[in-house]
């Protein structure tokens, strides 16, 4: 016997009993000295193994666990660049499995992100896996291929590469026709602070889903939900960080003159305006941003300082945004007096 002689059949017994994750690629089995013919023999009907997906073997006869299905789908989809060899768990220094250019998306990804309105993993007939657009793969078994160019940066959830919530949500919505389900998923994404509405709308727009009436209706609810949450955070910022009370949700006009625009908060004594940017990124985004910019320039020519805050900044750095507003209020003492404007409730 040489050092290159496959160690069989003992490795087959050892492999079948290895740890919690008992799923391997055919390439991995070969690296353990198990030949293709031995693998086929073990996967015969009634045998101790079973082929779960092309090139992916389940090393026990019973149904796969949810974890095994997730890894199997990634093993099927992932390939080492330029070699065509499935990536092997443990290839990254013995830590999380290496699955280049593949990540879980859709409903399975949302469940992994902690959504309560998505089905449990065992009830999903198929698991969506995101791969580069030019990959030659087909959906089969429990693996449903979703293509993208370019791929988003995956997030690691329970040691698995998972698409960011906004992208996973768009991939899930692409296959959903029930308006109530779509609305529940979008609402949970925002209420659960998984992502901002703008990120969801951006992904839906790129996926060309905003032409579907039930998606458009859900987006309108999503944006309204997002604005309510952002306004609540804004009220909390003023209260918790001791800022002077502004007048809320007002319109400004020049005396006897034109309408200057609506504001979320305004400090008349300091001539400081605050505007929440809750724009939805759509195809007319540039035009809408130009409108924002024109209003800001007009107000600043009148001596009014405009503080521009996004919902994401309020979520991630509330104290920092309070400092920005406080600095603007304090700086008013060093500015020339602003033009007189009429403040009206919106």
C-alpha cells in the first residue's frame, strides 16, 4: 500500500458520522480518497448515502436538516474561480465554509435574518441562491438559481453567506403575487430596523418590479411607515439631547410672496430648518434631488440654515445628528439676520 492508496471503506464510515453537517461535494469526497464509483455505490437506492443535488452528497439516508440543505445549495452553486471545483467547507482557515460567488437570498435569507413573517426553513420547497449572471447553472431539486450582476457583498449569518436584507427582499418579492404577503415583508423590514425604505425601493427598481401594482401599493405603505419611524426618531433626538423645541411640519412663505417649501422642523429664532430626506430612489430621482437642492439654495440665500438628515443617519448615529443640529443653532448668533418669512402649519 502506498501513501496515495485510497483509505476505503473505513473513511466512508468515518465520513458518515462526522459532526452535525453531513453533506459533501463529490470533489471533497475524492479528496478523502473516496472514488466516484464508491460514491455511486453508497448512493444506490436504499444505500447509506443519497445524492441531494448534482455533485452534492448527503452522508445519511434520512431527510436533510435545514442546515444541510442550505450548505448543499451553496455547495452546488459555489465554484472556485477558474477551476470549476466546488468550494470546500473549511477552505478558509478552518472557519466558515468558503462559498465564492454564491449566497442565500429570497425567503430563506429573510428567515436567516430573523424575519417572523417568512416561512420556517423546513417548509420551503426551494432555497434561492444568488450567483453571478454569467454562471452556467440551472435550478434543480431544492436549489433555485437567482442571477445578479454584480453580486452584493454578502453578510455572514450563522456562518453562511446571506444576501443583504434589501436584496433578499427584492428577490423574494419577484416570486410573490399576494399583496398582503409583500406588504407584511416590507413592513417588517422597516419596523424591525433591518434596512431603510430607500434601500428596498432601490433594489425593487433595479429588479424592475415597480411596474407591478401590488408591489407599488406595498411600496407606498413602506414609505409611509418609514417616514413615521424617522419622525419618531427625530422627536426623540430633540427630547433626549436637550435641543430647543422647534415648530414641527411647517410651510414657509415670503410675506405676500412665493411658497418656499415644507420643512419637518424649523427653529424661527435661529433661522434653522431641518429636512428629512425620505426620497425613494426611482428613475426620476435626479429630478427630485434637483428640487431638493433648489429649495435648499433658495432658503440659504435668505439666510436660513438647512440641515439635511436621512432616516439612516437618525437610526445609526442619533447623537451625532443632534450635535449637527446644535452646532447649527449655536452658529446662528454669528450670522447676519435672516429674511423674515411666514411660518404656516402644514
